[in-house]
C-alpha cells in the first residue's frame, strides 16, 4: 500500500497538540527581542541568548550560565537549542562523511561533508563543504534520484536547515567553510525557510559563513529563480540541468514539463543580468540518456552565452533505478567536447561513491527498516545507477 493510500485510510479527526518549543537556531534578533519584551525582560538578555546559541553553541538552555536561573526556566518553556540528533555517520576512504540526522518527528534527512583536496605539503584539507538538505524527501520525482523515491513529506524549517551545520561542526570539531543546498529536496520549493536560514547562516551574530560561500541548487523552478535574483545576499546559483534538450529533460526531470528550457533560460538571463555572477550547471552523466556528443554540443550552446561553468558528475549507484554510469572513455569525450567548444567544465569523479553518497539513500534504508515508509524498491532486486 502506498503512503498516499495509507493516509487516505486514516481517520481525519483532528487532535489538539501543544505547540512545541521553537528552536533558537531559527530565530532572528528582532524575533527574539520581541519575545523578551513580551516576557518583560531587558533587551541585553536577548543578545546574551544569541551569543550562547551561535557563538558559544550551547547545547541546552540550562547551560547558559550567565542568565538567571528563573529566566532559563522560562526560556526552556518556549525555546530549545536542538531538535535533531545524529543517528549515523558513514565515512569513505577519501574522508567524505555522510550524516544521517533524526528529526524531532522521527523522520530523517542527510547531509554530506566533503573536504577539498589536501592542503599544501600533505596536510589535511583546509576547506570543508557541507551539502545540506532542505526538505524531507522531494516532490519533483527526478527519475535518477534517490531523494524522491519515497515521495515528499514536508519542508524543513529554517532552524532545521541551520542545525545541520551546527550538528556537523560539533561532531567534527571543524568549521564548515562552504555550503551547497544540493541535498535532499528542492530548495526553491521551500523558498521562505531556505532564505531565512541563509540570512542566519550569513549573519555576524549567527553562523558567519560568507554569502559567496553558499550555493543554492535548483532543478529549474523558473519563477523562484527570478525571485531569488532580488535576494539581497550575494549567494551563488547552480542548476541541476542533466539534459541539454527538452526531450532529454522531459524524460528524466518532470519539472521540465512545467518549466521547459526556454522558460528556465529566460529566468537565468534575468539572474545573470542582475547578479553578474557565473552560474554552474550540474550535469549527471547517465549512460545512453544524456552522455552523447550531441548532448555535449547542445549543452555548450546553452552554457556559453551565460558564461556558465559545467560540473560533470558520473552517475552514482542506487538500488531500484534503471540507470548506469557511462564508461570513463565516454565521460572524457563529453568533457573534451565542452572544452573544445570554449566552455569551462570539470569532471568530478565523485567523492563518497563508497558510502552511498547520492542524496536520499541512507534515509531511504533507515526509514524502510523502521517501517516509517514502505520500500519503493521493487521486490525484484536490481543493482543500477543512482541520484543527484
């Protein structure tokens, strides 16, 4: 029985539940100041709480020792500092690590920590990129992706997005330098929470990550791209393109039927004009789907006018999907065609292939094992290629 069918069989009687405490990781200074005014507390107490939350990374309100005990008790009735926990960490030979995070409602999301190449003289990597999730599951049903196999559950809140960074930094003892919103979900379908999280992550009073070190990836939601072009912070934009013609994108990315390439690229021209920033096209190479030289030439025609960089990614392996990755010779030929056409391009023979780093795989296994969802993988076991 599908999730939808099971939901339809459940009684719709409404049950009243108390409002859960809000997370301090998703609150802004004006919002916190308003709460303290309502509580009859001086404004400087709100500033203390922000410092404890973001600079000192207090794991709980009780640990905010500079606050009076009575105030801590009152705050604990309204706020928390954590709403998720690390359920599992997997690591690979190249030190890419994948974190499975359990949310307060018992669902799971994933985030992946990707180190840069080792520093000079053989030292450990001096830059760390975190790939964060924006939704539990995904509604966009890209045919090669594990994130949407069990469908869409809900948006993550701004606090849950921010907490992914806080949890990883606490676990590793290392600062995250770059963020990419390329994990589970479609970030621009959760626009308000994602942009609020970005503001908190960028703020000096918050996490303090530079705006140019944050990249939002979208499968092609053209209206939201136009809206994001007016967002005040200088974040970067990546497009999960994966097809250079409508025919190919229609086959593997249902979003293209609503926002075809003509509409998408009109929005990207608006972005390029307003932001004066280079775009990145993410392009997962899938054997006999989008790996032909014809696709490479079409991709070059799309990328050149926007001065877009193309990031080629060989297909990751996932169980339950009828796709495979091209040979390395085919990958190299595709890259060569782009470079010959004057397009800046890289081929990322991905880190983390040995830890099932394609988004959604760990979450899918965990929620299936716990009986939260029914396995979307067909009973007949098929080992095939995998998602973004």
